[in-house]
């Protein structure tokens, strides 16, 4: 990495998941210290799961550093990758790891649903649209901002770069599974990162493969992901919280009170969000805004805001015709507006998808005989999982008054 | 615990520090579900240490549950305590553990310094002044609110109750050391909680003692505390953050702009804070308020607010006459108002205080021969620590421009 | 447990897997202190896996205490079991957990294959045939020895007792997976024991069921087991070690040298082993004996003994017709007696067997609607695993000279 | 490390303490696979501590690999050391780490006391006296055996080499504290190895120093050592076991029965031990030998051997005049020969010795101002510990019959 300026000595940040995050490039250090990156301290990693796992208050800041650290290890410790990438590409992909979530907004799942924006779009805008981040990147090397954004957009010339950041076995997933497991306190997300890193190779210099001796570790990772989804991300209580937030926000949009809270104005008026506005949208400002709605004159709006603030969450049941009918009737009987008090939510999770449009997203195994097999052909466990009945969960949510 | 209503089945909350928090009393469950207790989700445990340890975003909510859980184990698993306390006292002390921090405000260290209030006072007000919490307690048993508050105030008849909650070896310290170690990712705060719990006994039914076979575990706990103070709580970077916040707030009070942010009005006007106002004061609302100050017309105020938001922290040096002189001159030369840009801060930590006014706060050891010795007489390590040179750290903080 | 004598205070043994092992019954304490039980310190838990995982030197002593501890927790902490069993049955099943492996000999897998004995038979003999153990049990309660042995023999009247000790989700498996994972240093065997214990119930007081909310934890346990088998127990290097031992022993039997080593005499002469002889057969005496064979005049015997001692293990390849043919020819060419230098070994592992003769061995789930389902009907993951292709591994082993 | 042959790919051995042990040099790999090194699998790390901590059955094999791994990291990851040593010295010191304990015999503490030999002497003999190890080293590079042995003998030209292997902060101590803590299951031995490695520098290229920012980690390490000594190594039950072994062996020497067990012959006849004999002396052969003594006709010998085998350990009390008098009288009254049934044992432990003859053994701190201070001058905690009352423990051991 000849051309990039080094820090005087290696900087380290203590991290419970990786031990230490190591930084030895000025450009990485400057990005971390920028106001936009520091903003990630105000965006939590998990949407509503902290309503179930009360310690899960960790932020995108730590996750972004963690992804960067895994990428850094991949491009410096795995010989095959080290040799397949130029020094410039290595820095690009480390920065892409660091910045892939820079565009996250508050309570992202719900936020994206309401605003019909995507955090990847915001990430690229923040990297390229002349922000402090853009300046840091461009002053290091003209064109760097675009090259980093291209990786995030899956438009990099070398497909290896996108695979490292975003595929079914990427630095992003590996960090968040380990991190979310640590902060929720569940054992489910644990897998053997060291083993996976030790067995990753490249195929023709442009595709990641895992040596057959690493298949057990990959199976373990697939299972971890599966369990984290059902036990954490899709936990009905977390979804109940997100559904109330969605209902409340919908009500705000419907009554079109643009003055309810300064930061909601653009959203209510359905204008495009500027980066200046977006900078101020974080978990803190939104939570404060939500809590302000507790005093709003609209009865539905203030009721939902209070339920959200005080964790008076909706109850839930399987979304059968019978159940939905029963709770709808009960709610109407009690005078609830079911448009805001009856929500349904169907989630579905496949531990691993063997056949996708792009081969880059799939996981490939280098067999002992030198051939390359797609994971589900190399692992009877994964084969079974992908050919068994898929699992989904369809629930109806409603106030406990309807029980 | 015959008289208190039980929950239909034991409720458990997953906790990374204790495995599970167990609740089997209705009154405890109702307190946890109250809006006041849920507010603790919005108050972080550590003031500025998350500026050093980026994952330390954990809240008073988890800590309060953790203290409750340790107290619960003490009164149900340690035979001596079990026999020394009535069922009523057991419930009182569990509730006192749960509620001891209910009165914490945002960024408490700094907040208390500025408002000259104490979180213990607020805790007792919230328990006794007819809030939702008061109602939950009183409806379970008339007089319960006062009995719980008395423990927090150190006015309980049975001294054992206060010792469990607040002494040099109490449930509060034991939880926060383990918890802060976990979320900062440092190894320093680890000690053998199981061993300590196993060796605690009572002396005459009203004083906690530790069996001599537990002395090593207590020494370890003392050392953990010592290291956590210097490595986490008193880390200069954490203190830099707190000092900027203090300077910024001081500026706000000095320019007396009561309209700067709604929640700061009472503080600026130095009126007494009502519980209704206090309920809204949390890390989220205050952080949002601080960030609003970035747009304030007062140059000093908006500059300090930006430094706080974007983590452009003050540098620091030992607070020697020479250093302070140098940085003061440099700052004045550069046009900084040193009233808000030069801060000094002296911290001092003693791992253990053997001679205090009240014997209840000290740690007592039951020797093999049946006698009871104060810890520093039973442990040569602790003797050495308390008789060696005490350690303090006196620093001066200033903008990096003055370097 | 009214009738059984209690120890003066609860005894605890520090254990890395369970924290502490708790003993408060005289009869349990006396069994632990007996010469027969102490002998388990000289019998390692794993046969050849310490040739792969160099730290896995842990013994049946620790495992037996661990199984006892899990059983103790099951009968004291799980309300349903607590109520389904009499005090006498509780003590019986704890003792059965403690003693289930008392009959293990050195390098058990290989030993059992050669002597065509089973360790369960020896366990029952040691419990019932007037040993020190028998005396301890009978002096506590006449008939106790038989009642304990009956549980191990699956002949207890209450089927719950055998299920706790030996079924597809029993204290034995739960301890050895966690323990072997800890001492090998693999992450694979970790699962959430606490969660499983918290969700176990009984059905009609005579069958263990797991609440549906524990299904994820059970799935995790099933996967752990699967991975531990392939990564540890069936690791080809471990099997290579066991195969050499088997070949060496076979050679000793074939040349019928009863004087080769005192403890091998009975085996060579194929007489029945007395308990007095069996007492002396442990890893230490057998390893010493094996090492003595390094000086034996028989060339094949001493060569194999040296390979075993110095870890000059056999190489391995897939047991295809082609491979076997090739290595056989090569070995014959080199003058090796293929009877002792070419071994084949096929292992097969099913993560979970849904349909067995006895319903007691299967895992049952109590669904939210109150019905009881067999695990593979309650978990789509387990369904997939049990309906997918089964996995086996068939290998041929030979000296590296044949490569 | 240009001249030394590399392995085709990096070999890794799974290790619970370090994650993985990495080997990429042929000479290291060959040493590990030699019969002498494999013999370390038969020598346990701890003498009698497994009588207290039942899982502590780990061996010198794992420890030797662990020391090697720490040395490997020190010479490849710490820039200062990397630059201070030649490639040849790096390989020498890694081999010295690997081989420093190669000369350990069974139950070393006791063995050394009886035979008045030292394991360091044997280590050097095994390295230099034409064994398989000597051949491996010399065939890689003439003179290598002596250069490795010189480091172990503290006769290396570069003092840095000995400091890495043997000083008050060396790879040996760092591995055994972490390892023994892991396998005993105590929390006491944990310290922050990563932090220490990150803050080690060299002074003038020939002395190790730790940066001031690592002082807390060093204090923690000092405390860990202190606690491990008192809680594990000097635990009275462990010492009781060692004392019985010593008494038993003494009896064997006194009755001069050279035929009692083949391997004891040289010891009984007090001849010099040949390396061929020494190779066969391991925990397995000695334990078998001890168990054989249970059938010896000498009553004292067989009684002590049985106590050892069946863990009927001696009781203990403080070695006061009064106690010793009492137990001596009681034992004589009961007909015990006090020469073999009354043992005294005084242990003493200083957490850190600031003033030693050789400056190389001390721990040095590089202060922020660039000066170098001895640890006790840089840490008030360590100052207190080294100036406080020293701690010793003087006990008398005797059969429980004398209680």
C-alpha cells in the first residue's frame, strides 16, 4: 500500500468482538474522525430487538469498524486475496467496509419502509456528494470516492471486491452475527471466524472459495445466521415494536401535521431529504421526536407514541383468518381504528440460497480434488436445509386490550 | 415471601452478564414495566467512556436489572442472609436494588455537577412522590414505598439491607464492574462473583462478612475496581468529553438563553425540576438538545456543541504549573475564552478504604478461628494497597489548537 | 430428600464447564471419595482425539461429576421433574448419573472392541458385586445398589429416570458435548444448556418434553452434536490412532504372548476379567504396557507400539476399491503384513434419529397448543436433517511408507 | 528467516488458550514430531493441583507449544524485537521456547527434590547429547543445538533472547498462567496478553521494556500470578498430595528395594540417570509404578502408595509449635512412623521482585517522557505489593487419623 499515507504508529480501538480494531492508514483514520462517521454512534444496530434483549444497544459505529477490521484481515492475512488485489484495491475495499452503512438512518427498517429510500443510496450520496467524507477521500486520491461507492453499488470492476463486502459469506454478515450475539447475550450467533478466514482462497483471482476443510465452519455460520434471524431479528416482540412505530408514523403522515416535530417535516411533506437534514436524523433526534408526539392532540398519534415510549407493545398471534377476524371484531367493538391498531407482518428466512442470479453471491467450496462446488453440493447439511420446507412466520399484532 | 403476589410462572430476561434475570413477584414485574423504569433504557450507564470504548452504550436499565438479580440471589441463595431477613425485608431490598438508580438523569456525573442535585434524591422522590412507581408499590402493600426508599437513604432499621445495596462490597458495585467490563471489552473488571456469593455470611444477623476462604476473590474484586477506575471511568479521553460538556453547559447558563432548547429552560432559570420535567430528561432528549446548540448564535456555545457532537475532544496534559501556564497563554494568544476552553480535573481513587465512619461500609472477613477482621487486616495485599502511596491524576484539558 | 444423610455443609468442586459441582448428600460424597471413583481420574474421556486436539486430556472423572451436576439440577430446578419423582428416585438418578461410566476401561472404544465387553456391564458389576461402591450404597439404604444399576440398565420402573441418564437429550450427552468442546478448544459443541434446562417439562409425569420455546436451543444442540462427531470424535487422525492400537493389540492376541505385560495376560488368554484386574486397567497402566511392547522381540508388535507411542500415525484415504487396491499392493511390495498394516474404518453419524423402537429415546416437543410432537415434526431444520442424505465416512488407513 | 526451510503451507494446531499455534518452519515441525517432544504428552503440567481442580490434566506438550507461540508472536509482531534480532536468533529463541521444558520428568517438583537434578539440565542434555532432537537441529544448521541450549542456560550473547524465555515477564510465565487458569477453571489467571504484547518495546535493542500505557496490564499480570500461586500452585491439598508422594518415595529409597519397579531402580541405587532411562520416566510409567507399590510387602510403603492412588490425602494445619507437637504425639500414640507420616512444608511467594542481581530479570517500563523505570517505581500498586508484608504459608501435614 505504497502510496497511501501511514499513521505515525498503528492506532488501535478496543473492541469486544475482535479484540482490537487496527488502523494504520491516514485516510481510514480521518474518515473515522469525521462528523458523518461519528454520527453512526447515534444509530443503533438493531431496530426493535433491544425490546427483547435489553442490552442490545450497540451502534452502527462499532459494526462499521468491525466490518472494516474483517476486511483488513482478509486483504492482509489471506495470501490468495493479498495477491489477487492491488494495493489501491485493498484500500478501496477496506474503505467500502468502513462506509457501507454510513447511509443508515434511525430505526432503518421502518424508516426505509416509510420513506421508500434505501440506506445504500444514502451511503453512496454521502461518499460522493461533496461531504466531509468525499473531501477526505478525494484529497487522498482523486477518484477514490467513486471507486469506494462502486464497490458498495456492486459496480466495481473486480467482482472480488463486492464479494468481500456483500455476498452470502461477507465481512458484513460475519461481523453483525458475532456482534449481535455478543450484545444480545445469546450463544446462537457464535461461529468460528478464525477457521473461516484461514480456509478462504480465491478462484482465478476473482471469486472467493472456501477450502473443503472449512466446510464445517461454514455450516456453523449458516446455522448461526438461521438462529439469529428467528431468535433475534424476527423475534415477535421486536416486530411488535417496529409495527407500532410504523403505525404511528403512518398516522402522522395521514394527518399531515408538518409541524409536529421539526425533523419530521420533510417526511410529512414527502419531499426529498437533503443530506443536511439526513445528518440530523438519528436515533436520538427521532426518539425525542417520537416522545414529543406523546403530547400531540391527535388521540391516535399520542396513544401510539406512548405505547412506543413505555414499551406497552402490541400482543401477537398467528395470522390465521380466524385470528385476524376475531381481533378485528374485538378492536372495532372497543372503538379502535383498525387501520392503526391491527398490523400483520410476514417474515421468511432461508438459511442459504443456493441458486441466485449472480454466482458471486453464492458460497463456493474448493474440494480436496481441486474442483469447485457450490456449498449445497459440498455439504449434506446445507443441502438438506435448502431442500427442506422453508420457514416463515406470519403474525397479526394488536393492543392487549383485544385479548 | 408468602404475602406478595407471584407471577403465574417465573419470567426471565436474557442478560449477557448474569445469563438470566429471574422475576417471580408481581410487584417487581410491574415496576419493570412502568414508564419510569422503561425510561432507564434512555439513560446510558457510562458518561463519556463510550468515547474511548466504542461499544459501551449499555444503559441503567440493564444495570438496574443486574443489581436486582444479585440481590435476589443474595437473599435466596445465601443461607445466612435468608435466615436473617423477613420475607418482607427480602422484597424491600430486591426493590431497592431495582430502583436505586431510578433517579439518574442524562450524563449524570455532569448533570449532577451543574444542577447540584443528587440522583439518590430523585430516586427517593420518584419512589415516594405519587408516581406510577409509588402506586405500584403502595397498592401491593401500604408503606412499601417508604420502606424501599429508606434502604436507599441508608435509614432502614436493619443495617444489613443498606449493606446489600450500598457498601464497599455491594450488589451495585459488583454488577457495574462486571457489566462495564463486558461492554467495554476489557478484561480488567472480571472477578469471581460466584465465589464471593458462596462465601458471604452474616455476623449477628446484621453485618455482612466474607469467609476467609473468599479473601482471594475479594482481593481480585478490589483490584478489578481499581483497574476499572483508571482504565475506564477516569480515562482522560472520557474526562475530556465530560469537561467539554460541562464547559458548554456552563456557557449556556452564563448567557441565560432559556429558549435555547425546551428541556434546558428550567435548568437555565435555575428553578427546581419537577418530576414531569425530569421524566423527559434523558440521553436522547439531551443529546438532541446539545446537537441543536450547534446552530445557536453564540459562537462559544455552538463551537463547544460541535466539538461534543463530532468528538473533537480536548487534548490533555498533566496539570503542572508550567503546563497550565503554557496552554493558558497559547489559548489567550489564539483568542479563546479560557473560562470555557481551559478545564482542570483531578481524580483520585483508593481501591479500598479501611477506616470509615460507618463500620457498615467496610468489608469484614470471618477468619478460620471464628474472629472477624476488617479486610485490610486479613489480606496483606489489601494492607499494602491501602498503606502505599495513593494515586491521583490531575489534568488540564484544552483544544488541540493550543498544542 | 428427607432420609438421606446430608453433608455438614454443601461441598463444591470447581469445574470449568459448570462453574461448580454441588454435593450435599453423604452417599454422593462417599462415592466420589471411593477408590473406584478416583480411578476415573486415570481414564481419559476421549480415545484418540487428543492426537488431534492436544489439550483434550480430560478424564471420565470430570465428566461423571458433570453428568451428576446436570442431573442434580434437573431434579431440583425443573418443577415438573421435581414433582414427578420421589425423593428416593431423585437420589437414585443422581447416583446413576455419577456412576454411569464407572465401568469404563482404558481407551474404551478399542478396549471394548477387543474384549467384546461393554462398559455398561462393568458399571453394573462395580455397583452391585460387593465392591466398596456397593458397600457405600447399601449401607445408606438396602437395595440402593440394584436400583441405581437398574436405571443404567434401562430397567427402572419409572421411564423418566432412564431418559434423564440416557436418551437423545440426556445429561450424559449434554455434559460431554460441552466438556469436549471446552477441552478441545472448538466452538462447535457449544449450545445453550440453561435454555434447555429452563424449557424441559414432563408429560404425564413419565416422559421428558421440551417447550416449543426451547426448540431453537434443541436444534442448536443437535447441530453441536453433529459437528462434534465429524470434527472431533470421527476425525480421521483420531481414528488412525485407534486403528493402530487395534492392530497392535490384535497382533499381541495373535502371537499369544501372555507374558508380554502383566495386565495383558487375562486378555491374551481370553479369560474373564475379574474386577480386581479391571481396577488396575487404566490409561496409565495400559500406556505403560504399550510402551513396554516397544521392546518386544516381535518385529510387528514393537513397530506398531513405537508408532503409537511416538505418534507416527497411519495415513488415510477414502476407502474406494481403487485406493485400497493401490495401498495393499504397495504395502505388500514393501513387505508389510497387511493384516496389521492396512485397516479400514467406516463411521456414520445421524444428528438425530426420529423413529426408534422406544419412544423414550426420542425428543418430544410440547407445542404452544398443548399437543406433543416428536422433534422432527416440530422443527423444519431437524426435519430437513433427518430426511436429507445421511453422512458416512469410509476410510482406509496405512503407514506413510505406502504413500 | 531466509535460510531455514519453510513448510509447504502454514501448519496450525488448535489450542484453547491461543486459538491456534502456527508453524511454518520445517525444523520446528520436525521437533514437534520427534519422540522426545511427543513424550511431553505424558508429563502433566501441574504436580498435585489436579487433586484440587479435577480438570487440570493438561500436559507440558500444550504448554511448550504455547510458549513457542508467544515467542513466535513476539519476534514477528513486535517491531522493536523484529528489528533487534537476526533471522537466526529468531529461530533460536522460538526453538528455545519450544524446548525449554523438554527435560521435565514426571511430577517434576517432587522428582527434582528426590533426585537432586534440575529439569533445565535435562533439557540441555536432550538438546545437545546426540538425541533425535540434536540431530534435527544440527541437520538444519551446525551449531544450532548449542545456540538453543545457550538461551535456556542464560548464556546467549544477546540478553534479549533469555529475557524472552526466562525473566519476570516472559513467554513461559505468560503461557502457564493463562493455561493453568483455563484448565483449572479459575478466573484468577486471566490477564490481557494482547495488551502486553502490544506495548512491549526494546531498550537499546537488548532489553525488554513495556510502554507506560501497558502498566495496568502488567499490574494485572502480577496480580494474576500472585493469585494463581496461592489458589492453585500452593493450595494445601496439592501440597498434601506432593508431600505423600515425597514420603512414599523417601521410604522406597530408605528400604533400598531396587526391584520394586523397574524404572525406580536407578533412583533407588542413586546412579546417574541415562537419557534412555529418562525417556521412559513419565507420569504414566511412574503412576503405574506407584500403583504397583500398593502391593509391596513393606507396610509403610504400600500404605502411602494406596493413600496416593485413592486420594486419601493428609490433613493439614498451620505449622505452629503447638500444632506440630500435638500431631506428632497423636501419631506416635497411634503407632505411625512420623518420619513418613508427618511432613512440614513452607511456601513463600512474592508477586514481583524489584531488586535482583540481574537487571534482565526485572520488568522495566518506558515512561511517557522517554525515561526507563523499574516496574515498582512506575506502579504504585506494585510498589505497595513489594514493600508490604511478604506472605508465606507454613503447614504441617499428617494422616486424618491424627485429627
